[in-house]
C-alpha cells in the first residue's frame, strides 16, 4: 500500500509551482515572451564562462576515476579545506575542513542541519514571511516548525512575538537573510539582538539553541546594504549555503554546511551529518561539481541585473500607491496587495498576464511576491501591464 501521508501531500502542491505551470500554459497560447512570469526563483543570468571553462578543464585533464568516483561522505577533503580557507579569509573565521559538510544545495544543507541539532518533538522557530519548503524541511524530521508573525514595517525580526514562542522545547532558530520572499537583509543590529536573546535563553533553559542560517542569497546584496555574516555573532551557528543563486547553478545541486568552530560539538557536526545522510539516502553531491566550485570560490554570475530590475519595479510600485519595503538583496520583492485577499489580487493580475504569488504560502497573507529574476527588457514591458492592472481593477477615487 502506498503511503497515505505522502499521497495527501499531492493535494497541497506548491502555489509557486501552480502559478508557474499556469504561466507555461498561458505562454503556449500567447507566446511566453508575453507572459510576465514573476513566479519562480530560477536565476535568469547565465553561469559565468570561467566556471564552464573550469568544468571543461577538469574533464580534459583530471583522472576520470577521481572525477566520477564516489566522494567521501562529508565531501572531498581538499574541497572542504579550500572552502574553510575561503570562508576564513572572507569573514575572518577559523574554520577547518572538519567543520564543512558538502550538500545538495541549501535544501540538502537545511535537511541535515535540522536533524543534527534537534530530536523529534523539539521546536524550530522561523519568521514570516518564510520560504514555504521550511514546513517540509523541518516537520518531516519530527521536529515542529513554529512561525513568528511578520514585522511588516521592515521585515526584520518581531522580537516581542518571538519571545512568546521561545520555550524549553526550542532547539533551533531558522533564519534566512537575504530573505526569500521579502528581499530584506537582516541588519547587524537585528543579528546582535537575536544573538543576545538566544544567549540568555540558552542559559535559562540549560541547553543549546542553534541558529540554522539559510544563506543561498548571501552575495545578492544591493549597494550600501549592511549584510552581516551571521555566524560571526553567535557561536552555535550552522551556515547553510548554496551555489544555486550566486553561480546560477540550481540544477547542479551543490552547497554546504559550515559549523561555527566555537559551536557545541563543532568537530562532530560534519561527521554526524554523514551519518544522517545514511538514514535519508542522501549521498554527497557529485565529485565533479564539488571540484569545480572549489576552483572558483568567490566567483559569482553577473548579479547586478537583479538590482536594476528591483529598482525599476520598486519605483513603479511606489508610484502606483503600493506599500512596499525596499529589498536589500535577492531577486524578490514583497509588496502589500491592494486588497486584503492576496489570492484574489493575484488571480485578478492573471487577466493582465502578470504572474504574482500570494503571500499566504509564505505565512504572510495580504502580501504578494514577485521573483524578478527575468530579463530587464521583460520587466520594463511588464510595468505597462502592471499599470493597466492597477488602474483598471483598483481605480483611485
Ligand atoms: C530561502 C531558500 N532556501 C533554500 C532554498 C533551496 O535552495 P537550493 O536550490 O540550493 O536547494 C531556496 C531556493 O529557492 C530558497 O529560496
């Protein structure tokens, strides 16, 4: 008999996927270039040529047994050592290879990180608006995801509400900065306040509370924005990174966990993750992709287009009367809808071939997300559709 549990999940398919499927269908009717598809967070800039060149060089020069062989369960030791050195230089940390665990993107990193610091029944706190897959990443481990309501003024952390959720069962805090969907970057002050609060609570409860810091957008930060490295401020931090967005490599499934060298059992986190892999049938990312990213540490795709797109959209939204926190990074913006029901709002937008995602699935109804990882030329054309949509459906008196 098939699992009723997983079967029931088929009825709760991701709204983002549904919107994107609609966009593809509509594209087949009117030409995809005429659908303003802001649904998916799929990078729109190509992987850097230097990365492709490295892959070719590896294929032409490396021993195929090494390139295509099994990787050690924690990842290739030389790759982990290079990564540790890179992080030390960039963020003034003290990692060694033993603190690094190679993963299949941020998803694989979070799935391991949650398991390594929780047991079934423990609670993990996150903050609305949040990446909807957190429900699966956390609740499927037997731990329970608790959601702090959004601070809609700035999309920083609502500490008052957070304190109401903290309790002896709290084992971890899952944060995402720069944030999907709000585009907000947590300030140094926010991270310091969070760290201080958690230090106090660790003492009060007499156990560790880990920060699991989900950082796939670490490099997509706009001009002048303060973007602290979370682990610098709190010892019990597991940084979960992915090359999906920074190098435009989501299909390659490559990322890592970096355990702060000062965290509890720092030397055990990576080896324990390798044990977790056995239980969930995850094995290390392919050797070739580990070797390739280690050759281009610090390299990114041409990310500046995202800031160009953000400015175009933000300015237009403000002109049209939207309430909107200006993003500090990522390729998302999260304005307030023009009616309370953001699902109805997004449905009306579809009449204008604008594909927007309601905030409900991010734990923040009344708002909507635009993933502006699309060509700037298309963003410019979409603004006409946006104006028409707003002026027709929500005329100002
Ligand atoms: C906030 C956040 N976390 C995790 C992920 C998963 O990233 P990956 O594709 O690297 O597994 C995504 C992907 O969009 C994301 O936006």
